[in-house]
C-alpha cells in the first residue's frame, strides 16, 4: 500500500477535501464572534453573556477533542470526520432558528461537541496517508483552510447580518458548510494505512495524566491557554467598541477587520522558520512581546492606529501559537497525539474562560479593561516562556551529557 504523493490526483483530492473540512469547521466555530453585539441587543444580555455563544462552543470542543481521536481509532478516520462535518452544518442551520437565548446556547454546545471530529483526526489522517516528503505541504494547506475558514466565516456572517440579520447569516454559514461537507465526503481518499483498534478508556486516561509529568509541557499548556484567552478576548469585544460612537462602523466593516488574519498566516510560517534558525526559546518570547505591544497600541483612539495594533497583536499571536504547538511534540516523549490533544484542550479552554471574563472587564472598565487583562495574560505567558526555556535547555544538556557518556 503506497502513500499519497505530491503531484498525484489523490494528493490534490486529499488537499481539496481537508481544505474544505477545515473551512467548514472554523467558519462554523467562529461564526457568532462578529455577531455578538447583535445577539446582545436582540436577547437583552450583556457583552459577557453574549460571548457564551462562543465560549460554551469552544469548551465543548476542547473536551470532545480528548475523546473523538480515540473513537476514530475504532470507527475509522474518514467516517468520523464526515459525520462530524455534516452534523455540524445541519446544526448551524438549526441554530439560526433559535427561539430564545437558551436554545441558541444549547445548539452551540452541540456544535462544539460534533465539531471536534475534524481537528482531532485530520492530522492523524495526513500522517498515516501522505508520503512523508509531501506531508509539510499537505499540513500547510490544511492549516490554511482552517485560518481562511475562521476569517471567511466571520466576514460572511458580518456582511449577511448587515444586509439581512444574524439569523440569515447563520443559515448562510450552514448552507456553505453543508456544501463543503459534501465536497469533503466525495473527494477525500479512503484510508489505506488505518488499522482499527479496540477502545481502551483506562489506557487513554492514564496516558493523558502521564503527560503532566513531562518536564516543560505544563508551561506550554499554560502558554496556549493564555494566548487563546487573549486572542479571543480582543476579537470578541473589538466589535462592541467599533459599532458604537465615535466609530459607528457597520457590521460589514467590523467583519472585514478579520482580514488582518492574513498577517497571522504569514507570521506563523515566517516566525516558525526563525525559531528553527535562532531557537524556539528566543522567538516565542519575541512573539509574546509583539503581542503585548500590539494590544497596547489599540488603546489609541485613532481607528487606523487601532487596526495597526490589532494586526501587530495578531502577528504575535499566530507566531506564538505556531511555535508553542510545534514544541509540544518535541518535549513529549510518548503518545505525542495525546500531548497535542491536551495542548488544544487548554488552548480552547483559554478561549472559553478568557473570552467570557474579558466581557466583565469590558462592561466594568471599557476597552482599557480589556487591554489590561490581555496585558496581564501576555506578561504571565512571557514568564512561563522563560521558565520553559530553562527546562528545555536543561533537557537538551541532559540528553547531550547522556550521549557523551556513551
């Protein structure tokens, strides 16, 4: 059984499928973010409470991701991913018809549970089916589908809300996602290297707990939590500020703020290369410092300086996340997929907790309160990165010492 190689029809089909799957997942996940001011207005809830439409989805996703990967070991990669994508698309359409805020939250929690299917399994599928020499390109295309989905979902929902309302926006996202799901199902080559296994919950739990004993991983989990908590907080509440006076921007223009994501697509690749050249320790600290500088610039009331600040912040976030997530596999000595799942668990829990707590800071202290909270988070992340650097350095010295003794 041969691997899927670059330049073949199967390679193109696999990349189209996973790009569509990534687009679907992250368009649905982040679709309510630019709609938070509209949701708060319609249901008469505070900014912090409206953010639960995002926070509860991401925490459900985080918990599900710990188990869905294990289900795919039993039932197969493609089948679990396909069910996940089609079900989440149907739920996206149903969400638009929520009669009250509680139904909206209920549907968003269900979405979080089923959305876990793709991110928890896609990388395992690529690792099993794609030729190792072509894996970097395939992984890069999958990640770009994720970021374009996240950006596209926010922009589409913002524009549709402006011209119609947020209900039509969610129907639009659901229909586009359903078409992407069908494309995924038709084009993804079936697994040829997958070997079904029996489900062993006890073994899974034991290996998850053992990851906390790995030197340095706990710091990476903390950095992931703080990074995503900061990122989601900024993007959750910038919309509230920009639709209000003195800016009074339309939902369409607020949606287009997410185009600065393109900066992140560049920074994750370029800063990753710098980390290979100059060391992860130094570059992750620079990335976190860039994030801190960017958020402080957003305190300026000039709209263009504010957008530049958001772009700098986004550059730092994607660079930091790219380096931290790549570092997990290097520091973990066993069950690396489990270590990556735990990193993503803390990452999305950071989104849930940070994103909602940030709403309280916004309601009580305005935009300055949001910036203060993110500055605190990023300062703690810098301290953790310094501790992580020392642990990683000791680990390298220990391995080198062991080799020299042989």
